[in-house]
C-alpha cells in the first residue's frame, strides 16, 4: 500500500484489479491499528464487507468501493448515531441522512462513525462522552473539533475521506490541526436532512479529505437540492472536477490588513509566516494578492457565541427523556424526569451552551443579546460582500496557533473559543471556505484558509488544487502512521 491514500490511489489499484472487498479489509486493518486515536466510536466493519460485494461498489463511479467514515451526527439507518453524547449513546436511527444515502448510492463503503465533540460543541474534540480524540501528529495534542474524529481518520490514512460538519469552523479547524484538507460548502449547498442540529442557521455538512481534488469529487455527490430540507438551495451544481484545471492567473486574493499586519492578538508568528509563504506560492502561479479591509471581523466571535447557543437551546430541547435518548432511572415526577435525564445525558460543555442560549433568549434579554447579535451578523455578511466586490477570494490563517496539548485549555475555556477566531465569520455569512495544509511549526501542521463568495465553491477548488499541484504539504503523513507496506500504523 501507499502513503498516498487518496482517490487517485484507489483508481490505480482498481486498474490493477484490486476490488472493493480488499479495500474494505485494508481500511478495517488500518482502523484497528489506529485504535489509540479513539477516532472511530461505532464501527460497521461487517456491513462494510457486505456493501463491498454489492453491485454499487463494483460500478465505475469514482467513489465506488472506496472506504470512508461518517461523522457521528449524520443519521445512519441501523448504525448508532450518538453525536458523541451519553444522551444518544443507544440511539439507532431508522433512516439515513441525505448525504449518507447519496454516497451509498454511488457505492461508497462506510466503515463506521467518527468521534466528535458532543453535539458538535467544541474546538478540541475533548468534549465527547466516548473520550477525547488524539492528533495523529502528536498523540498528546488535540485534533481540533468538532470534526476531530473525521480529520484524525483521514490524517492517519485510515480512510481517504470522511464526512464532517461545520457550524463555526468544525471542518476547517481540525483539518488545519491534522494536516488535511477540509471543505465547508455554502450554506444550503448540501442537504442537512438527517444531520442532528446544533445551530440550524449555521450548520453545514462538508468533507475532510487528503486533497482539494478529493473534496471536489465527494462534494459533487453530496451537493444538490433536497425537498426534505427547507434550507436546501435549488441551485445548479457546477462541475467541480472541471474547475480544478482552471488557472489561478489573475485571481485576486484579498488579505485582511487586520490579520496580516501582525497585530492580531493570539496569532502565532510561525502560523502567520507559513500563511504568507503559502500565499507567495499562489502569487508565483499568477494570483494577485490585494490588501483589503474586512470590517467587523473582531465582532464575529461575540456574535457567534450568542447566536449558536441560542439555537442550541431550542434544538436540544427535544432531548427530554420522554421519546428517545437517555432517560433517568425511576423518575419521581415529570420535572424530575426532565431535570435528571438532561443533567445525566448532557456533558458540561453542552449544558453550558444550553444555559447561555436560554438566558440570552429569556424575557428582558432577547433584544439585548440575540437580536443585537443578529444585527452584527448582518454587518459581517455585508462586510464580506463588500470585500468580494474587489477580490475573488479572501485568505487568512485557518487557526491562530497549531494544535494545543490535551487539557491545556481547561483552566481557561475562553482560549479554546479563540481557536475559532478566523472561522466563525464564514458561518455567520453562509460562505464556502477551505482549509489546506500550508506548512509546519514544531512538527505540527498549519492550515491556510481560503474563502469565496456564496455558491462559488469552484473558485476554492481551483486555487487549492493548483496550490497542491505545486506543494507537498497535503501528502505529508504522521510518522506513527507511515508504514507503507502493510497500511497499518507502526
């Protein structure tokens, strides 16, 4: 087997006569060897082998017969969907999410469900009922969150891609921390049907893979209008693979002065230097770098951490111990049932965000917090729109630092929130964005984030792919998982 574990590798193996069953067996072996990462919390190994023998897995589609994993907030018929929570630790959905159905229809083979921060609330993947996920580059570090399990599985070369979701950076931030490519589409581009909601106006399904080209191939299947999702956009889906071949010559990339001046608080100079170097590479390919002002960027975190908890408070009200999910033992009354079921079923981070959201939505505070945050959200969206009148893309670091040590943020929870400082604005504005590997600092990956106008995903694929054609960062493999002969971790 090869350390280059992308879709092109599988196509080459198919041409040699290797089949889907062998691919599934290899992925299962890799998953078992990577068990110390704690990235896969519900395996579907047996059903993967069964699916590998199906007609769909033998088709000519680019994803047919290729193993992958789903983040554990996408409903999978007959396979546990826990959202990383005790509340849903025994929940087995009777239906599948739209993206699960779409990928299965072209022969994709799911080997299981990826660990995540509970109900997608977190930036470290330390807030899972099933335990923290480790970063494949350094097992003492976090992989980022909330899609840390998906990013870790791809980085460790267990699977070539995994589904993920992004509410405030939950695809891009773990992709940056783990040295892989993470793509967050425009809001509404991919159906949210069957995705357990955290904050409905911010959540978006996406993909984590080794390269931008692989993200394009997966998004091509996932994207499209879905009548079962009222927020799904009825808009044509471009040919993303075709966009990969476009040149970046003349592409204008905006660099926000507030970030690239070096004055941004908390921004690691090594991260800024790697970001600048990556952009210089794009400039050599013909891109034009333009300094821009991006107003209200400093207000994005505050607005996000009012809006997201408010929506979480509403969405998670359904988990009450009555219909499904965790139910306390021997409740003494209805109020006792509600109180103990929710206190036992939800972890501390989820409880904190529910309480914050409930407070902000309460009488007397709704106008001061929620409505004001929504006004700021509109200003942020307008600021991006104004910037895109002069540039094609906007660039910035994905995260202000590289991956931090496990437990490092426990004494100061606000420092974990600051890991999202460059990502939340994209969700508030509903824009597409990608994080691509752009270098290393202290042997840990650094991510470059590119942001595009609404529904302009093909511009991101073009720029990211051309960058990856001329660099090798996305091909780097964590040393622990670099065994090229057995496909297993050493």
